[in-house]
C-alpha cells in the first residue's frame, strides 16, 4: 500500500507538469510525423517504387569493322577456320539483347555518344553514368566467345558524384551482364576442351561453325532480370515505420530523466524526511519510484503505438512480441531512472540529471539510430550502438515490423531485461550508501519521543 501511494503521488506530479507532458508525450508524436513525411524518399518499399529510367551514355572506343577483320585473320591463321555466314556479334549482344531487353529498358535510358560529349553531359548532370566499351572490344569478345583463348575486357563505368545511388544501380546491372557473359564463356571453354580431348587427331575444331551457331543461340537467349522483391514473410521498412520506432525508443529515455529527479525533489520538498519518519523504508521509496517511471514509459509507448498505427499506418506485426518488448523496454528505462535518481540524490544537486537529459540521451539517440539509420552511420558508431538502450529496442521493434517472430528478438529482450536489472541493483546500492538525511530524521524522531 505504501508503494502504491508513492507511485500514485509521483504519477500525479508528472502528469500535472505541462512541460513534462509536452516533452514525453506530445513532442515524439510531432517529430515522428514530420520525419516520416520529410524523409519518405529515403525509405522506398517495394510498393512505393516508381520506375524512373536512369540516363546513361555509352562510349564506343573500338572500331567494329577493324576488330572483325583482325579476328577473322587470327581465326584463319591460327585455327585454319574460314568463317562464313552469321556469327556471334558482341555489339548486337550488348546493345540489342542486353540493353535492348524489356527488363533493362525499364531501368536504363541509354544513348551512344563520343567520349568528349559524354563527359560534357555527365558534368552538366544530364546523365548519371558513362559506360565505356574499350578499344578492341569486339575483337576481344569474339576471342572469348568463339575460341579456346580468353582476353581481358575492361569495361569502365563513370558515375556522377551527386547520383551515387543511380551509379550503384548501373554498376550492379553491368556486373549482371559481365557475370552472365563469363558463365557463357566458361561453358564454351568446357565444350571446346571436351571436343579436343576426344579428338586426338587435332580435328576437334572441324565443327566450330556448329559450336558458334549454338553459342549464338545461347547468347541471344540471355536475359538479365532486374526485380524488386520482398523476401517471403518479411516486410520492408518505410520512413513512417522507422521514425515511429526511432522517436518512441528515444523519448522513453526522458522518463528515466524525470525519474532521475524524483528522489532529490522529495528531499528538497521535505517529503523524503517525512516518509522516513513515517517508517517508509528505502525499499518502498525506490519501488514506488521504479513503478512510477515504468508506468510513465509504458504510457508513452502505448500512446505512440496507437498514434502511429492509426495516423501513420504503421503495421507493428505480432502483438504479443510488441507487448513483451514494450514491457521490457519500460523495465530497462525504469532501472536506468532509479540509477540516475540515486546518484543524483547522493550528489545533492541536479547536475547529473541535467547531464543525462541534455547530453547522454542525445548521445544514446545518435548511437542507437534514432536520428539516422545505423546503415548510414560510420562503422565505429555502428559497433557502439549496442551500448544504448534505445538502440537495442529500436532493432528489436524493426525486426517485429519486418515479420520476425519472438525467437528472433529474444536476445534483445534478454539484454534489455538484464540491463534494467543491473541498473536497478546499482541504483539500490548507491541509494543505500546515503545515510545522512535518514539517520538525521530518525534521530529527530527518537529525540522528540
């Protein structure tokens, strides 16, 4: 009953403080709304993707006719093969079968330009990238596709520094092309080596025209599929999802900041001494403060969950996992609040509580990813994210939204519970070392009696 009375009194005090209500309840709702709208473009889900062609210039440094003549000469002189009729044309493969495919055309809008003109276009920002096909490209590709030999082909990609994402897309598309061509070349080499091994007389290349014809069909049938898909059972994260979680996990830390002032305020208001005189033990006092901070954090989480669900359309996922994680997060914040309250009380001033609210919470928010997604942060900060309570809670909430089950977030829940317990124990130890005020109050009680 004593603990409940202390808890009710503290809740009334906090809920009657307009400034506290604005900071802990209203501000996170406003910020999650603003950030969700303002940074929507940074979180593109599969449902939001609108195909916009990336403008690219292709530079041909080779001479197709000269390369083909050189290749025919080499083939006739080295392999004694006279090519008649159609053969694999690397230029047609690249421009028609690859860049001209439906999948790639949806993504890339290319034009063929001279190198000087292409550089001018990319400097002006009219294109996002330049693909440079090097000298002797046709010759080297024919060697690779139609002979047992293999020459290096270095296709260069120049990207605009202000369009890094488009540059990465173009690079990925070209990697898909080169990987496909490499697979075809490897398959061709295996075919030719097998023919050579079974024809000791050296006539293994008599049927090279049939091999080339088959290779032509294989190359022309090549396609690179570019799709934006969602892993089965997993949801992509939108800006509203991320910042609803980010603001919620950040602002519950202010509940710990409020709890950090409670003990010293009791002393300053002379209510702590009266509680001691009334035989209310330190355990009762700390338990009341702990439950008060726990309930404040729980109320914050509940309000933000409900608001984000209805106003921002955040799909929180498995309800039971959300409930368990929310209770554990509130528990860890309550433990932190008790620890801050105890050391603030021992210090005899509010500097520690002020430091926590004005500096430490901001640092924890930065490390935990409440300001910016951790994937965009330097590697050093990513490694330090584990030391922030909000960072642990944020990662766990996002996993639930993505569709993971409780087993996948159990480690986060365990760490939060353990951290809350350790902070509580540390707070109890720190508070029990304080003797002056309590002993003085008891001494006055005995003297009065």
